[in-house]
């Protein structure tokens, strides 16, 4: 079994599901921006968002790898100026989300509660080809594939805090520093 880079984030394995893709032939930089846009979204909202990106109704904001990326007015809603519609990366990430969703279904996790807890994108080894230039020269012509890990989690149940003070048993030494605690112990030993 493979080790997930974000496996340490899964505090409750029964409520999380994972999926991963290795050596995906799509640009690492584009995939990183798609993953950053999706992290934290509910799964149903992510599907709708990616569908809009495929139809060019919404944009993926490019924040880190934004050199040479054109401006898009759709990026204003994300407080960004640059954005693109990376269709190939969206296609791969949709497949991974569907895989993680079916893994969650196999674990009997409620699909309506799922949200994208984390997406890890890492660079894979470059695919090397060559291109021929003028005057008999040869330059590298490399692809930049990536490894992607998706972790879905179901939202935890919130528990209300107890309002009455009797429910919380307070220690008589709570809120004291070490010297004060030691002094209280010494005084208690003298009186006993």
C-alpha cells in the first residue's frame, strides 16, 4: 500500500476517504492552481464549480504560477486578477474526486457531508523528448507531469459547550503557577 503525503492530516480515518493519481500527464503548475481553488469546498459545490470551469463560466484563479497568465474579469470574485480554464487538469481532478467519492460510499460515509479536506500536488519526473532547432541544434522538450492526492472528509458533529459550572469540575490548583502550587502543597502538608 502506498503512503499518502497528507495521511497525517486524517485525524479520523473512518470519516475520511482518499484517492490518488500518479504520473498524470497534465501540467503540474495548472494542477496546483486547480487544487488550491478546490481545497475546503463541499464536494457538491466542487463538482458544480468544475463544471462551470469546463464551460468557461467560472475561472480558476492563478496566484502562485501566474507568470505570463492573462487577466480575466471572472477572477474578481476570488480577489485575483489572473486566471485560466485548465480543461485537462479539471478532467483529471474530476476523475479523482469521483474515485474518492466512491471510496467514501464504500465506507458508508454520508456523501452530502463530504468536503475536500486536502489536495496534495507534487511534481513527477519530467518526460524527456527533444525538439530540433535552427543550425542543427537540439533542445529539450519536457513534459511536467504530477502526482495528486485527494482526501475527502465528512464534517464532524459539533457539540455544545456545557453552560452550568457544575458540569466542569475545576481543580483548586487551576490557574496557578508552579511556585504557587508548591506553596499550597507545603501548607496542606503542614496542616495535615
